[in-house]
């Protein structure tokens, strides 16, 4: 599956692996490499698009000789599939790489600390050792630079209330509950909710599905601005020449694209190598080059180089919701943005 598509995708993205990445990979764990090779393959469940995911996992394949089965899906269906497999006694996945690994029941994930975990930011390390942040996702408004003048850019979220001309032209993704929770923590829950309700009354934002689809719609000029999106998606499009940019405002909510291992993984040693791989400088450098994903390793530059500094100049609020918290938070989000 992986090899068949990788060549075309590598040509599409035109990104080279970091120099020296395959000669002496920092992430290989010699004491488990032989056992991993004997297992022969690895199944990865991921929410990362194939354009980025396939070239990334080719690094792993080339270094280990282990075949990677890459299964890409949205977060919700992926969690549902994992739950169904657990109930039916199936065990097809080894590693999950997504923003919802912490929502998998702890009984289904392996407690393990990969050697390279010490090199990532503290906030990206689960105290229970069941997940680690492979990249950091930052939320910030995105706008079309041809449609919104610099002098009209909001300086705070309150400033959105000063732009009634954006009524019916502002968008938000229908699952941005982590961003909403950051707003609540920054402004206070009551004041934060009041602010969002006032924004809804003033702008009547359109609720859409799919962060990348929305990012492309802003870049294409279908809408001038969106209340929040993943800054890495904006960066991705900006680097392709699209007239778009992100706008850091207080607060910037931060979540992690996590990696975790199935406690009953069919290929446990290959899975351990994979988790360590995603925390490596080689993997995070390539993810940064291809998709603008901000590394959780502070020794690995962001792309563009000023992205981490621009976003970090604002109040960062780290939001990782449990499954129950996410469900309750989504209900509040829907009340505010869909209950009109």
C-alpha cells in the first residue's frame, strides 16, 4: 500500500529527507531492531493526510525494511474503529498518530517511554506515558490577504465585534472545541461564552466541516476570514503562494498530534520503533518541511522559521480533552454556534 503510492507523492510534494537521515537514524533502538524486523510489518492509524504521511513513513521503511500499512481516517471514525476492534477481539492497529490518542481508553494503550521522549517539550509528554506529542497544533484565525487589509485585522477576539461587514462571511470548523475551551480559560467561562455568543450575533459565522477544506476556501477567497484554524494548514497554503496568513491572537490554543501504541499490538517492537521515530529530529524536520507542522522538539526549527515565535508571543493555552470532556465541550460548542 505504502510503496505503490509513495513515488508519485514524493514527486508531488518535492521535499527531500533531512540530510543524513537514513545513514545513522537517531531513533533506531538497536536492542529491539532485530525483533521488529522479524515482525515484518507495522499498521499505523493516522489522521495525517497521505501527501504528508506516506513520505514520512517511507523514512521508517527505508531504515528498517519493515512494511508500513498506512490507514488514514478522521479522528471520530478512527476512535470508533479502535473501540469496535477492542470489543470484538480484533487487533489490527499498532500505532495511532492523531490528536485524539489520549481519548483511547487507558486499558487499550501501552505505558511506555521511548528514549527520545526526553527531547520533546514537557507539555507534550503524558505523565501516564501513554501518549507523546509528535507535533504541536496551534489555533489562530486565518484570513485572505487580498480581502482583508492589514489595518482592519482584529487585535483581539473582541475586535471581531467591530466588523459587521463580515456577517455571513466568517467561518468556523464544527469541532473547534479545544479553541473554545482556551477562550473560556483566558476570558473566564462566563465572559468567554458571552464573547462567543456576541460574535455569533454580530457575524453569524458559517459552520463548516474539515479544517483543511476551510483553509483552502479562505485561500481561494470564498471567505475573507475564519475565527480559528490550524496555523500549520495556513502555512502550508501560504508556502504554495496562496494569498493567506494566520493571525495570532490571545489566546492561542495548543493541542498535540500524538502518538500512542496499542497495548495488544500485533507488532509491538515495530510499534516501539515507530513511536520513537515520530519523536526524532529526522521525522519532525520532514513533517515541518512538508506541512508546516510545528515540532515538539525545540531543537528542530519550525517552518517558516518565525512560526513558533509568532505564535508563542501570545498566551499559549494547552488543551487536551478526555473523551468525556470532549463530548461535553462539543455540546456547548453546538449550543453556541449551531443553536441559532
